[in-house]
């Protein structure tokens, strides 16, 4: 076998073993909003009032009540926006939520504490598979689900986080 043939054969073998891409293509209806119910652990991707997809999720280690200060383990409640996409997330893929807003900052300052930040919708590392409410305030779905969500949701999409 020629050297070139061996190289081509090796390249084909490596390509066949490669992990599938986590960046999915989406060509369906535009997601115009995300509605999330913390108590029911239900997230819905919407096009206007039509539910396009539903997901279950995990929250922070103190899931009841709105986020008030950094480190409280809670997820914010209210209206925010998807403000960034992180393809290099430590949690597979992630979508940033625009927390804190001016009201969140004022509430935390009144308590003499920082409001925190870095709230995301993200995937789940293997060590947390099957765990309940393990984040520090984020919204965690499976890695397969965040791939789908990441493909459907754009920066600027409003998200309503309900108790």
C-alpha cells in the first residue's frame, strides 16, 4: 500500500470516529420567546403564543424564590433577554440571560451585597447526570437539549422566568 493510501485510509478512519457536531442546524419557525416555570420545571420555546418545544430542567441548590444576591443558589424571576451565546461553555453550550437588571442591582445593594450574574441556560456535565438542583442559579438541561435550544434561540430573545 502506498504512503498516500495509508494516509487517506487513516484520515477516513479518524473522521469516522469523530464526535458528531454539537452545533445543530435549525430551519423551523423563529423562537420569539422563552417561558419558564420554575416550580413546574417546565421551559417552553414559543413562537408568539404557540409552543414549539418543551423541556424539563434543573435549577440552583436553593430553587425557591427569586435570586437576590450573589451565591444564594437561586434563579432570577422576571423578564430578561438572551444576551449572549457561549459555544465554549464548561457546560457543553450555553445561552446567557441578561441578569442582573437595574431592579436586581438596587435590591442587592439595599441588602449590602452584590447581585451576582453569569446566569445561563446550559447543558449538564456527566458528574451531575441525574442530580437534582445542582447549579448555582442557572437553568440546566441535558446536553442534547441544549444543542437543540442553542440552534433555535438567538441573542435578543425575551425570556420570562416565573416562580
